[in-house]
């Protein structure tokens, strides 16, 4: 063989090797996560798939017994089995989502196929189903960039169905949204996941947990067990679910959602329950399904927000109510400026708002108790917290009759706490606003708060954060590590004239 011919053969061999080793250019070109459950869990024909979802939705609308509330839906629990089994239960989310407009949807699902720790988020730019493509929201990449908990796991992308089966329903029901698909593996350091996910939702975000309930129990046992599981979810009993994770295959995503619900005051409500024995399966071994909606506070426009502001006159009434409650507990006489019951007939006093009551004596703190979340009507919260500040603050002895006439009372009315997203310690310092924001910090079981008024005593941001960490039982410099959860809120406060 001539030397020239040898070179030609070598050249063709190298070209062949390159072609074998080169990645699939079609996959890289458009970076689409192709469907893996189409034709198995749901029809792969677009017309049949849309017709099936439409029919299931009609059935759900006829069967729906739970009326939609005035509060907006913030999150959903939906099943992820084959549509012939769980599709009707999933379709009960349709009336809940009617007239809603979400641009960002977080879908959290469990790992069924691979086995890994932490959270998996695709590198693809979109998910494809027979009904078209759904874009990946930019926040998905932000989670991977900022938090080591999340990474791309190609094997999960190639096999996991639990995110995908939710999408065709959303494609039929909603317009123009993008998703953040999160598949959770083992429960190691789940708090890191909770802290990260809490930074993502805004007013236009829907959170969906994809999960089934009990697996392969006889029908009656399954129904009994699932009812208890649903109560655990409705009561946000995370510890009970953690103690018995087999109650739901998606127990880890559920735990994340339950923490979100607690911090944002979302209220869960069962919409529909069934199992495979009710639909297309036998009753000796069934799988349970539920659709549960989590409702939040009604979104207010600027005009509504202005109406919610409390006038100075109403603030004076709150101060009188606080002092009257303390006086009654002490058994001393105190006359208000009018009939307190009629004075508090205004709807603003019945609105659900967080409150704190602070007592000062000779310019020094004498007691301070409150609730950060809007757990009670405003007037009841002020009365209860006034009594607790006077008699149940563990830092002080109960207030005496002699001190009653000398204390100065301050009432703070709080906005709902919101998570503060930050990258590192410097970003946290740059983000907090002295004399404006009250801060809550949380790490594990440790938690504490300072009202915005505390900035008067601790005007330096670093000192403020150090003292807040120590109040929570953490090391003074814990805030520098960048892994504490931070929430901000604002207050209107009223104080008695000295």
C-alpha cells in the first residue's frame, strides 16, 4: 500500500472515531428534555391526550364539592400515576386554577428511579410533552448556582416521570408559564432545600408537589391510612410525616411545602381523594391519590393596602385595649375613653395581623411578647399579647399593681414576614434596611426576631445581626456563613405618651 493511501485510511479512521464520540447534536441544539412517560402514563397522541384531560376536567367540575375560596391558591398537591388511575383526582385542580395567572410554577417530585442525595434540576431549557414545550424558568439555574444542594443528574432526567405527568394538565389549563422542576433524592440536609426554595416564590408563583399516597394496601386499609395522612398534611404536622415517610412517596417534597406553608401562613384544604380501586384497578392492592390546595392571603392592590393602614386614632384604641386587659388581670380600675366594644366594631380590628406588645418602665424594657404571623384578629392579638407581656415574659417577674401606673405601653402591628433572598454575608448586609425592616432569623430549631424599633438601640447592621444570632442561641457570627434563613417585615407602632 502506498504511503499516501495509508494517510487517507488513517484520516477516515479518525473521522469515524470523532463521529462516534461526538454527542447527539440534535439534543444539544435545542436542549429539550424529551418525554419518558408518554404512551405509558398518558396518551402520546396530542389529540387523544387533550381530549382525555378535557373529559377528566368536566367530570371533576361536576363532582367538585369544595367551593373555591376568595383567597388565592398558592400551592397544590397532585398525584402522578397513570391517568386512568389518578387522572380524575388530578383534574380536580382545574376549578381551583380557573382564572389564575401564574408565570412561574415550582414542581417538586420524589426520585423513583435512580437513587441520589440532594435535589436534581435539569440542564435543559424546556420540557417537551405531546402538547408542546414548557420553558424552564431562570430561577432553576439560580438555585443550582447558589446552592450546593442542587445539581443536574442526567440519569434522573432520562427516567423520572413524576414532574412530567403533571405538565399536560397545566398545559391545558394555564397560559404562558415556565417551570422550576425539582426532583428530590434522599433527605440528607433537607433544611438546605427548604431555605433555598423559600427564596423563589412570589405573587405569581404556584408550588406543586407531585406525590401519591399509600401503596399496595387492601382498599379499606388504604382509605383509613390515607385519611390520616391527609389530616397530617392539613395540620402541617411535619414531624408526624417524617416519622412515617411511607405514607407518601413524595414525603420529602411535602415536608418542604409544609415548611413553606407555615412560614407564609398558607392554609391547606382537601379537594379530592380516591385510590386506584375507585378508578381502574383491583381493590386488593391499591394506590392512594389526593389533590390538596393551599390557600394564602388575598393579594392587595395599592388602594387596598392604604385602607389596611391603621390611623393614629385607631392606634390609641389599641393602646387602651392593651392597658385595659392588663388592668383586668391585676384587678385594678382603668377607665377607657369610651365603650371598648363599640370602639372596636370597625372591620380593621377584626383583620388578621401579627402583633407585638412591649412594656417599658423608666426607659427600660419590662416585657415584650407577640406573634409574627396573623394568627388572630388584631384586637384579640393585642389583648392577649398585652397580658402575656405583663405576666408571662420569662425574662421578668409578673407586673405588680404598683408598677401598672408607671409602665409605658407600645403596640406594634406587623406586615406578613417575607423571605429575604441573599447570596452571602455582604449581600445580606446590603439588603437589610435599618429603621424599616424587622428581621427574623431561623436555623434548624433556632429562631429569633427584632422589631424595627430595635434599630434605635443597635443602629449598626453587624451589631444588629450579632445580637439577633445570640438571641436565637447561635454563635454571634453565624450570620456570616450565609446559610441562615432570613425574613423581613415592617410595622406600624403606637406608644403611649410619657
